[in-house]
């Protein structure tokens, strides 16, 4: 991808390691740190329950500190596919995790930094992850535009094998899939049209007729006439 950890550290330099307030037990904080390291864990369900229990205890003592701690940990371990990353999103309370991501990702998917975060999340953590969900919820239309842009950006010999990740990133509800397909049809990119429709699960017969018609009109291997 050409992205480095230094780029992310610079982008998120405002996210600092929070100082533990007196109201929060140092023991609980240390236990949470250890509990969120999943390397070599066999019983994930039990592990997740332990993470949730400890996070809830900290939240009761100081909700703002838990949010700041999650934000810091997510930025520190931005490579979501790394074995060294504590899985802070796996069982942390959803409200605290969402508040933390709002600190990390203040803008919608039209923002270049937000797109970098989305790219990192999709390529390292898969298309079904909480970072993607938050960016989508912030502005669905901006998210779809980013996905379509990235699919086309990845249409190179070096990155084409990763294109499917972007097509799969479109959420599964009918309205969103139809919006994505409409954007692909408007761009007139045959490959993009095919990819979006192939990954859609709830399109209508009329939607697929529109796809077939657009693809038939494509006289070139890539772009369809307007």
C-alpha cells in the first residue's frame, strides 16, 4: 500500500497516552492490558467476557478515561492485522469504542486521512470490522464514493488482487447496494460494474437488467460509452 506507521503516527499525533486518574484502579487497567492480548488464546469467548468485565469496571470509575485509552491503543496498534496488536475492539463496550473512534476519525470518508484509516482497516482486518462500520455510519454516501474510488485506484497489476476487498466493503442492505451500483453505472467502468453487482446480495431483477445493459454497451474492455 505504500503506507507506513510513521504516516499514521503523524496523522493521529493528537491522540496521546492518557494519564490514569486516581478513580481508576491501576490493577484493573493492568489486567485489561494483559487481557486484550489474544496471542495463544484458546477460549476466545471466555477471554472476551473478561475484557468486557474489566472495561466495564474502568468505565464505571471514569468513562472518559476508557474512551481515551481505547483511542490511544487503536492508534498505537494501527496495523490491525499484526499479531502484536491487542484486540481492543473485540469485546470492549461498543459505546466506548465508538466514542474512541470518533476521536480518531473526526471526518467522513471524503477526507484523505479517513480513507487511509479505512484502507488500513479493510486490508488488515477484513471487510467486516467496526472501523469500517463507523466510517460508513458517519456518511454512507461519502463511504460509497471512497469505495468506488479505491476500487478503481487498485486496478493496477500490483494491486488488482486486492480489488475484491473494496467491492466486498459495500454493506449488505438493499439501499446501499443499489447506491453503490448506481455509482458504478454512472462511472461507466465495466470492471467496477461487474464487481459491485457480483458482490451484491439483495439487488432486484431490474437492477441486474441495468447491469447487463450497461455491460453490453461497453465497446471497450474497460469503459462504457456515456
